C-alpha cells in the first residue's frame, strides 16, 4: 500500500469561462494552460499572453485597419474629383459614408468582438489541442516521476478542457495518493468515471466525509448505478449511507432518489434523519410514497421520545 | 466618373458590412456558448486521436 501524502494544492484560479485560462505564445502561437512561463514548443521565456488579451488586441487592430481603408477610399474619391461637382459629391458622399461606417461599427461592436473571439478559437483549435496534449504529457511525466501533487495540479487545469476518461482516471490516481482535508479545494463531479472504479469510490468516501456539498446529481447517479458493487466493498455500507445522507442536502435529490435513500434510513445519523423527516413532513400528500411511510414509522419507533421529532408527522 | 465609381464602391462596402454585422447579431453567441463549443471541439479532437 502506498503512503498517503499531506499536500497543499496551488490556489486554483477563478475564471468565468475555461478559455480565459488559455495562454498563447506571442512568438510561435503555441498554447498552454499550465503555470510555467516557458513555451514548450519554441522554448521562449515570458512570451505567453492570455488568449483573451490576444483577442482584445485583434479587436483593436482590425477595426483600425478597416477605418484606414474607409478613410483612404474617401480620400481617393476626393483626389480623383475632376470638377467642382464631383468634388462636392465626393465630400458629401464621403462624409455620409464615414458617418454611417462609424455608426454601424459602434452599434455592432459587441457582436463583432464576440464573433472574432469565436472565430479565433475555432481557427486555433488544433493549436490549442496540441498545447493541451503537451501539457498532459508533462503531467504524465510528473506522475511517472512520483510527483503526484504537481501532476494533479496540471491535470486539474487540463481537465477544464479535456474531459475524457484518461484525464479523469489520472486525476483519481493522483487524488488517491493524498490525505483529504476539509481546507482542500476538491473536485468530485468532474471526475466521475464511466465505469465502476474502486479507487474513485474510496476517494468519494474521503471527499464526502469532509465536504457533503460535493455530492451532486452525476455523483448520485453513479452511486445508484453501482450501489451493489460499492456495497460489496469493505466499508461499502458506510459509503452508501454517507452518500444517502449527503443527498438530503437538497429536496430535489430526495424526490429523485427515494428508493436509494430508503434503503439506508436505519443507518442515517440522527441529524440527517431529522432533516429528512422535516423534508418529508413538508411533502404534499399526493407525493408521499414509501420513503414518507418509512420515515414516519422510524421517527415513531426510534425517536418517539425525542422532542424534536414530536409533531413532525 | 472615378469619384462616382468609388462612392458606389463605398456604398456597396457599407451595405456588405451591415449585412455581416447583422448576421453576427443574429447568430450572436454568449461567452458561455463559445466556451462550451471550444470544449466540445477539443474533446472531439481528443476522441478522434484517442490511443
């Protein structure tokens, strides 16, 4: 058995969108999402700029180029005027053209900027993908070099873009090497694998113990789908009870997974069971099912003496 | 005549510009949609190169 490591992860950057994490090399156009400032493709140092900054620069340059073109066209029309009538037509027509041109540009600027960003990301997708593959390779090398913390921090960044099984499995592998603490910024929903994996379930157990908020719908779907495999594991029942208890965090989960929760009612801690009873008590009569009946029965037999349970049903 | 020709070119350019801008507005994507589209393209590329 491998020794677990006590680690402190690098602070996770907060961005509204994943593409804001991308940085591009000004020299070779390579991409990366990692933290170092050396381009893996051309070896340049400190040449990275965020892709959003690059897009903003494009959004500044392109309109200027267009404006110069428009002004040049008007000046050419004025210069080519042979008579006074032509000159007047060129000046009036040119002024009207420039006025409408700048008005149009001002009015549609937000749409044009967004479109340019979209086009930029479409055109650069192959380069971004190559950059991410190179970053992934680096993370794999860290794993091979027994540096799971560094590998995980890299995989966490890459995972914002590449969501395949190979990335998830490597993340699970790394996370399994750490002591899980409450102050850690943990992920669970993002690494739910496509098939049953004991190492994922063990990590899930550790993670949910310190943070119940990690249990969301995809996690519950996974646990419900593989509940018999989990039950067969050592501490399987504890894991399932913990997840069932965490599912009580939201009424929507109780309504969605009543058949799962009802099987672990007997094992739920008092505080969790009390929360469930409160949720059940507020359920309209038409929606009450087996879970409601079992809660009512258990509240009566086990907590009949407890004042907090009095009058709930 | 060249002056008029250039002014006609300017008018056509303006019209084309308006058509393009209008098209951008019509299919305007939010930044979240741009982000999801990028992630989808990358994962498709990843899937097709899976070893």
